[in-house]
C-alpha cells in the first residue's frame, strides 16, 4: 500500500472517529477536533512537538484573520 493511500485511509478513519466522539459520546466538537487532529498527526508520523506547533500556527492564523474582520474576536487572536 502506498504512503498516499495510507494517509487517505488515516484521514477517513479520523473523520469517522470525530463523528463518533461528537454524536455518540457527546464530546464538545472543538475538543473532539483538537484531539483527533493531534492523534492523526502523531499516527501519520509527525513528531508530537511538530504536531503541536502546526496546530498552534494554524489556529493562530485563523484567529488572526478573524481578529481583523470581527471586532469582538480581537481578544482571541495573536497580539
């Protein structure tokens, strides 16, 4: 099996786990998304520090763009 196929199957499995965590176990969607994202990164072969850094950079970028478009979201973004 090629590495691309493995990553695709891992991503599909992560989506299934995300749906189960939210629908079956009533876990808050944000917490479930963060948990599944961290787990997928580690299972895909990234070092844990790299996964955390990538998640931090991604969330920071999104919140930074929200800050510039929404005055009420300014407290959430990077300063």
